[in-house]
């Protein structure tokens, strides 16, 4: 008998995502968008159960989570006007009572927010990154930085789908107005008074607590590389020609040239990304854990780091600039990733 498999057969996990009462009523592993994760977990002897969350039936969800050994969470920071505030409190309560939670809300607050770009700016993926902790600091510091350093990208601390991410650039012959472009899909460049834009951003301090400021990367049109991680190991890559923060063509938002390209998925052994893989596994992830005070077993079973191409080095090799870490809801994932997730889940459950 396979002793390891027999032991793991006793483990159960909940796969938690957001939905309404109908989705909760009808949820099965087979009709879930995470069906391949359910299948991979079953293949290593871990029973997974779908759990649909909404604030209106949070008590019932709590009971479900307390009945399993672990909880895998796929819920965005912002969804149709709802935040994770109540859910994060529920998950902390559940974790304190026994079940292992991935990703734990406290881990998300350390690495799944834009502030991580500032806290890890000294790593090889960082650079000229700044943090504004208040509306007053933003008003006092940002205008001169924009004038001195060229186009900037501002990011609210918590968000997804481009919400609260702006490219800002000075207009010629004036310090009083700027050109801004929101990263949310369907946005158009807008010339507005700098003061009006500063006021527009003040609400970000209420939800996220800070605004992060990075240089705009000129190589953005070459695409974004998403490095998928399971724990501390690379589980695959995705490369996409994104259109966020790139002005649409004259033909308008509906033109083919304005549409983002498909995300082309690759396994962890893809030759073109091996330099990035070595950096992530051998240098940047261990350094990030030390900087943020996170222990390795607390890393999410699936998370990703999004990179843009930075300036080429003196030898002509690519460099990489971190633009975001996704921990709250990392999906879709490469074909190879569900198996990596399942192995990580099994090993974590056996350890705990």
C-alpha cells in the first residue's frame, strides 16, 4: 500500500470563491472554473469541496470552512463594489481555529498589495519606486517628481483589473495640467488640471492606505510576463501583449489594434524564461520572504508576479521590473499549474 497516499486520503480542503445564492446552490467540482484543480487534488488523494461565499450567507460559509483541513481562496480584492474586508476577518477566525488557509489575509496584506513594490524596491526587480502615505504627502511630493522624472504610474494599494492604476505625464508648456490614462479597460487619455487629478486620487487612501508611484516602462508594448508560483517554485509563465496604459489607436477602442492579445501560457521549463525562473527561485523570492517577514510555508499555493521588460543591460540582456503580485485570486493558470498546486497542498497538509 502507498502509505503517503493513504494518509493524504483523510485530508479535505474547501475551494472558496465569490458568488450569489444560485451559484452556491448549484456548485459542484464539475461545473467549477477550478475543475482541473479539483481533479489534480483528487489525484493526490485530497478531497476538495466547492464553497461559494457572499456576505449574506457568511455564517453558513464559516461552518463549511471549519469542517475541513484547509481552505484555498480565490476572491478578488474588489468585485462589483464589494471588498474582502468581511471575508478576510472570517478567514482569520477560521485559521485561528485550526484549518490552514491559503492565502492567509495577513500574507496578502504583506505581498499581495502594491506596497510590496515599495518595500522590495531594493531587490533586482525594483527601482525608482515611491510611496505616499497620505493625501497631503501626495499633494506635496508628486508634482515635482512628475516634472523631474518623466511619466509615472500610480497605483492604489489594493485593487484588480486595472482599477486605480494610472499613467500620468506632464503636458508641454504647463505645470498646471497633466495627461492621465486609467488602466481599466475602455479608458481613454484625458487632459485635466493636476489639482483635479490629485483630488480624484484622494479616495485611494481610505481603502488602501497609500499610493505607490513607479516610472512608466517604455517597453510596455512588448508585453507583460506573468510568473506563476506554487509556494517558492515556478509553476509556469504567461506572456501577453497588454493594452492597459497604452493609448488606443485613432480607429478607437473597438479596433482590433486596441484589443489585448491572448495570454500565451508556458510551462516552467519554457526556454525563453529560464533566466527569470532562476532569479525568482534562487534570489528574489527568498529575498522577498526575508524582507516581508514571511516564512516559506505561508506562501500561497498559487500566486504570480507580473513583470514588464526593463532597460536591457550592458550585455543586451533583458531586465525585469515587477509591476504587481497577485495572491488573492490568481487564475487562469498554465496547464502545468494544477498539478503543482495539488502537490503543494498535499505537502502542506501532511506537514500540518
